[in-house]
């Protein structure tokens, strides 16, 4: 965890460079509202490929009314700790510029060994310009160049090329000129640097306010004006006017009927005679007479029917001319000339002599252009006209799609966009033209910010009415820029030392005013104490009283409570076994409990009858061997053995443990009295074995010290030590 330590450094003299002022301490800086700058650097500050000297100054500067660079807050560079600097605002009670204003850029300089350098900083959090009562954390500082005290440039802060680093005006200042900056406009201003929105442009269109398409924004007439023309606008009328835009009610239409005013059914409104006129006509009404009048409605008196009809061929050149016939019945047979080839349009089925009139070859097909099957080159209809043309939109992707249409007439205009078309649902798509049933969740307005006090977890559409409680007073210490409802939690700004690590610490202060001067050093402040701390300025209750005595724990005189050696240490402690009876007795003067009295532990257990179990635990010996002599002529070299006595009597069991340098012998007397034990008087040797002193079997002719073990038929064992010499 990093701790922010606020430090104030005092300097005996003002560090000065031309038109640039570093203060000697914070008393020379206005102490109006401040902006706290915390330096939490991820990397050291580098100057000339080396880390900046500790104690070098880092300051934030503004320009006063005289064009001088004035330090508004500074601190000293610390290699190992985070550090901070309060940067102060302009005192509103004075006319002079003696601090920063809200929103003003902070210009940074570094002074090392009296030399000023330009610096750039990287901001981690907080505002990057001066804000009263603001807090900003800087993560890195880079030194860019040496500050030149004789920089030439524009020194007018109102100019567009104002040079903050310039110390001498060279007459190069430029100023903004408002005007139209678009070279394509009618009023382009070559000198303008700021566009004031005054640019004017030619707009083509109809400039006649009397036209039906008058364009109020047009500045140049493009001949597109259209005007209203009165007339008949119905294309089905007799007097349809193609140019008319307003129908004046003058349209005229054909009316079919009898147009003969002499007829019985004359129609005054009819414009086209449909042959329906009826008259009062007298005449022969008998169709069997030549005088028959189809229009007669009554027979004349006397009757006009005179000549009886005689049917026949009345053409005298006909082959079957009938001189008696007075009415031709179409039966005449003539020698007709004409086209006799049925593959031509001019074909005459009644022609008997081809006269060479066949000209146009017959092309069969649909000759009605109202049908899909229409064939423009056909001149003879063959009945193939089947599907009458139906005009309409034939594209299924458009709303105007007509399922009955078979010829597209260009009426497809609104392409289908599937989606939710109900604006009361979350899924609403303003571009959708066809509802696809995707409307699922009805719109629920409310505050959707979980950080707001009126957050509605059920809302799915934010109503921009979120409420945030907090302090809304910008001058308060706990001003909350996000709050829009005052909750009366504002805390008054109190200046003072806010760092509890300093003696000047004020627990009621919430804004550090740079008054933290003396860093608290905890420790024992009593000079008569054993642990007196010369540097401590605050006693922490750790003082320890001086106790003289021997402080070395290696001596008998050692006093655990002593903290000051007085020379009482005289008898050095020698630890070890101090009992002369112990195996490991030494010349120690302090018994450490290491005395050893038993090297082995000998155990025996009666198992019943004449059977016993013997065992030995060797505690302090290496390279040893074990020999059991049970007193009945039998031996064993095992550390744990079960032995059966074959006869009653008193036996001495002897245990010998040796490593060649030391032999330990333990004995135990046993009385074996097992009732009805069978004892055999005569003995016959049936087994003989030789062992060396380590219990290993050897040959009988070995010249080493060996033990002979003989076993008889009565169960007795005879043991004898032998030495063979060759």
C-alpha cells in the first residue's frame, strides 16, 4: 500500500530566471482555494540519462498580467515516497493575477541545481486543468528540454499563436478573424480564421413563388418551375387534357343511344348512335315476299306484299343461273379468280382460278396483345391466347406484391423489412414495414442506472430521469458533480494540515493548506531510558528502564531482565552429564539431562509350561552381537527368541552383548517345574555344530576360537569352547 505524504520544503532564497519566479516558500503564494496534485510515479524522473536529484523542485506555472511565469504551487522530488503539491487559485479580492482560474491549463517546470527545464506530465485520474478543490493524480513526469530565458515569440495571450515559453515579443502575434472560411461559398473570406457560419451558397431550383414547385431556398433558377393548368384531367373523357394539373369539371364523355330525333326513342343525351332508333313504318311484313320490310311495324293497305320470293342463283354469269329466281340464295357457282394457297393470308376458299394474289405468308400465333402469349409477328390467330395480361407488382419482397399479377408494371416501391412495428415494444424497428411477431417485451420506462437512488431494476428503457442524491454545492468539500438532488450532506471546506503523520495535523481539516511542517517521529523521549530515541518528538510509551547485570546467556550469572552489561559474567556454562555413575559422565558444570545408565534392556516372559520368551533392546552401542546361553546347553544369537526347556530344574540364562571393545553381561535364574515332564537317562549324540564367537557357523577344523554345540537324543545340549592349532 502506498501512503501519500504531504511535504512543504522551505528555501532560503527565491530561485529566479528571467520573467520566471519560484517562491521561497508557500507564504509567497496566494492561499485561496487550491487544487491538490498527487504524484504517484510509475517510473523515476530522468534528467540527462540519470534519475533527477532528490529535492529538485517540480512546479505548476501561470502567466500574470505582466506576461511573467509565476509558480502557483510546487513540491520537491522524492525518490522513495509519493508526494503532493497544492496549486492555488487566483485571489478574487485583488485585481492582480496571483493564481489559476478554473479550467486553466497548468504549465509544469522542473528546477534542478538552479536550472529550469520544461516538463510534461501524464495524468492518471482527476481533471487535467485547474479546478478549485479538485484532486488529480499524476503518474509520470518527463523532462523535455532546457528552458531558454531569451525565447522569442508572441507574448500576447489573446493571440492565436501565443507562445507560453516566449520571453520577448517578436511581433509575430496573429489574431482570429471571424468570417466565411469555405472557399466554395459565394462570400468566402480569405482572411478569416474562424468560421462564423455566414457562408452563402448557390442553390438551384424554381425561384418563381407562383409555381407549384417554388423552392424558398433556391438562389438560382434552373428552369424547373411548374404551374397549374386547368382542364379535363380524366384520361377516359373525350376532351382529356394531358397538360392539365387542375380539373375544371369540363370533361365530356360518350353516351350511346338513338340520336335520330325523328325516331320514336330519340335520346337527347346520346352522342353515339347505337342503332336502337325505332320508327312507325308501314310495309310488307311477310318475309316470303320480295317486298318484305324488316323495319315495318304494320302492313300497308292495300298490302304491299306483291311478289312471292323465288330462291335461286340470280347471277346470270353463274354456272347455275336461275332465270325464274328473284332472290339470290347464295348458291351461285362462279369461276372465281383469287389466291388458292391456304398458307397465305389472301387465300380464297371459293376461288377456282389462282390469279397470283397470294402475297403474305400465314404466321399463326396469338394476335391479341392483351395476352401473355401475344406474338407480334403473328398475322393469323390460332387460339393460343390463354393468359390475359394482369399488370401489378410481381416481386414478393415488396409490400405492393400482387399474387395475381403476371406482368410487372413498376409499382413495387416499398421493400419488405421484417421486424417489430409496434413502438410500444423494446424490439420496435422504425425501419420495419412488415410485422414478424418479434414484439415480445413491452417498453417499461424508468431509471436504468444501478448507481441512481431511483434505480428501477424492472425498467428496460431509460427515461433520463435518474436521481442522484448528494452535495450539489461546488464550493463544498464533498461536492458531487454527478448529484442532481441536494441531500443536505455538504461539508464545509476547512483548511489545515490533513496528514496525521505531522505534529500540525488538524482532525477537523479536510483541505491541506500546506501547514504540515513537522513529521511525527514516534519513540521513547526519556533520555534516562534504555531505549531513548534522540530523533523522536512524540513519545509512544515504549521507554524501558535501565537494569544492570550479566546479559550473556552463556554464563551462570546471566540475568534475563538485565539490559546493560556490568561485567558480572564470570562462570562459563559447560553442559553435559554430571553423574559419575553414568556411562557418559563428563567434566560438565551444568547437567543437561543427557546421562546414560543402561546400555541395554533385558526382558523375559513366561509363556506357559516350560516355554519362555527372551528379548534385548540395545540402546547405545554400534556394531554389536548378541549370544544367549539358556543354561541347558542351548544358545541363540537372536535379539528376540522363544526357548523351550526340556527338563525341570534351575537354570541360569546368560545374555552377552559385545562389540569387541565392550561386553555387557546380564543373567537371570529360572526354576522350571513342569509336571509329568519325560526325562531320558541314556544320551546319544545325534547332532554337532560349531560357531565362532559372533554366532556364525564354521568348520570343525577352523583354527579360530570356536564354540562346539552338541545335541543329544534326550534333548540336552553341550557347549564347549575349543581352539584348534594347525
